């Protein structure tokens, strides 16, 4: 079996031998993974798979019944085990495993456990056994182990190792195929729940639109901001570029960082952060997809809020660092001092920054410094989804950005912002998303309520009727599309 680019299982014609594994460059390592042997445990009447001799001598790792240690070959990567009943490899440490599962749920929409079970089941069938034999590796009552039990265990262990190799290869495929704009588009599509296809398409087109993106020409030997500039006419500007800043994760304990923010025990800090935390709870507290993804992210992340002393206007920032293996991710969100700016912009700012966190956390690691102006539009759309689903209006921030744009435009100042579409485009992001998402949410709720009422009455065809009405585009949505197209064609506003 193999996995194709859509995550579907492709059946392999013959099972590759573990000894042919070319993905283990070091002979020592290859020796280790190859050396999985079965040892019979007379106490439990089961086979235990051990990775190599040294692992079999390590009696310190407590093995549960039906857990088969796959490898623990270095100190960096935590030990893993495979459960033959489920076919799933897991960290021996339960906490590490929990975080790993949360991360997986966040990153992948397909079910990795079902996938591995299917590999295991098909492997058994290919060996001439049946999928019903899965997990039957001995008679636990009598301790008797037949040749069939032994074959089943061997088949499953080989498939577990195969699945691990598959995972590695799938990661390689992702590396080759990852496209930032597609990643943002797919994610935003997930968060635009219940919208008509037309309205959604018009909204998502804003992420990769050239109207919103300024086509930065990137200097290869970039050493400071001045080397980033807008591509001239006929010049080949790159829409997606590398933003070195994303590599740097702030050291919140450094003197330099501390000098920019209020002390965490100050009134200023507490005032802003307590409001942010109230909102965060609402954002992660409903059953929309964006809220559930945020909840999963927060469960495997440590989040720190800081309030900047030097920001005079509504503003925010987000830094994300993925935890290696079992560690938690780290998220640092900086906010403006609400005592200076007022509360109105906070929902939009916080939701937008969390939109960045959702984006970064669901990218493959190598792509974490990739950037485009559309990343800001994505965070606006995702932030609006977070707010709307929590019953919060995020437009205060957009109002500020729009007014700032109007003021600059009126006085003939440069309205463009570094690494971001201008304030007018950002205002539109929020207002359009808010309009469409509020409508879709109301519609979803109406449908649910109607279903409930009809259910109580015993009417069965209620869902078909109401969902039919839901997909019919409204007139003003069509206007929205046309307007967006016209604006793009005219190349301005
Ligand atoms: Zn942003």
C-alpha cells in the first residue's frame, strides 16, 4: 500500500521487505530497525516485539499488555510502541502521546488510526490471513501460540514499520508539493462554514488576489527591511517570499523584550490580558470548526500574552514555535495597551493574531518562514470566523485600519504597509467576511432549530428542504462577487 497525494490508500502489489529500506542511511540504524524480533512471554502468553538487542535488555520501560516497543534508538526521540489490536504506533509516555494526537487532529483531516488499521488489515489479507485475525497473537488463557498467531504478529509488526516509513515518505511529498497560497486557501475554506459557494469563492479569492498583494521583489542578499520593495512595472516580483523574522521566536525573559512590555504584574498588563483571556475562552468555546481547531491548538500549546508599552495605536503580533516531539508549542501574543487605545479593536486584533497561530501550526515545519501579503488577509478571514462563531463583532480593528487609510489617502500620503495589503483592503476583508459569515451562521442556526422543531413534530424531510434553501445564493452575494471582479479588472478602487 502507499498513500497518494490526497491521502488515499493505494494498494501495493507486494509487500516491500523491511531489509530493503533505503530511508535509513546509517547502517547502524538500519541494523536496529531490521532487528525486530519476537520474544514469547510465558506469563502473558503473548509475543513481545523488541527493536534490537539493547532494547530487549532495557527492562526499565514498562510494557503494557499488547504493547510492542518499536524503537528507542536514541535519547532525542521518545520511545514508541505499537499496539497490535489497533495497528497504531504511539509514544510510550502518555502525555507525549496525548499532545501528539492533538497535533495530528489539528493537522490532518484524515484519520491516521483508521489508515494504519487498514494497512494492517490489508497486510493480513495479503499474507493469506483474514482481517479478523488482527490482534490475535496467542491464547491469553492457555498461553498457547500457534503458527498462525506467530504469522499474524509478524505481519502486523512489518506493517507497523511499513506505516512509519510511509509517514516519512508522505512528509517528503508534502515538502515537495506544499504551496503557501493553496494551504491558506484550503484552511480558509474549512473555516467559511455554511457559506454559499459563490460568497466563499469571492472571499477566498482575496487571499491570492493581486489587488491585495503588492508583488514584493525580494533581494536575495536581503539584510534589512529597505531591501524589500514593491516590484516595478514589468519587474518580476515574488508574491510569496521568505520572511526571516518568522524564524526568530522572542525571548520573553530577555532584558530587551522586557523593556518593550509592561511587567506581567502591572495594572496595564492585567487590564488588557484579562480582557483578551475572556475573549479567548469564547473563541475556543463553540462547535464551529475554527473554534475546535483553536481549542486543539491551545491544548498542545503554552500561550503567553504581553502588552506593549511602545504601541500607540491598535496593534498586535503573534509568534509561534512548534514543540519538538512531546513538548508543547509556544505562542507569544503581544497586544496594544487597551488603556491607551480603548477596548473596541481588541476582538479583531486578538482573533487576527490567533488566525496566524492556526495558519503557522498547520504548516509543515520547513514552510514556517514563507510569507505573502495574503497571509494577512487569511488571518482577517479566519479571525472573523472565530469572532462571529463566538458571537463577537471583530470590526472595531477594521474600522481603525480603514480610517487610518482614509486619512493617509486624503492627505496624499503613502497608504501601503510593509508585509500587508493596505488598510482599505484589510477593512474590506473584515466587513465582507463578517457579512457573509453572520448570514451563514444565522442560517445554520435557523436550520438546526427548524430540524429540532420538525423532529419533535415527527416531520422527516425537514433537513433536505432547509439545506436546499441554504445553498441558494442570495442576490447581494452575487453583487459582492461582481463587484470584486470589477475591482480587480480595473486594478484599483
Ligand atoms: Zn497579521
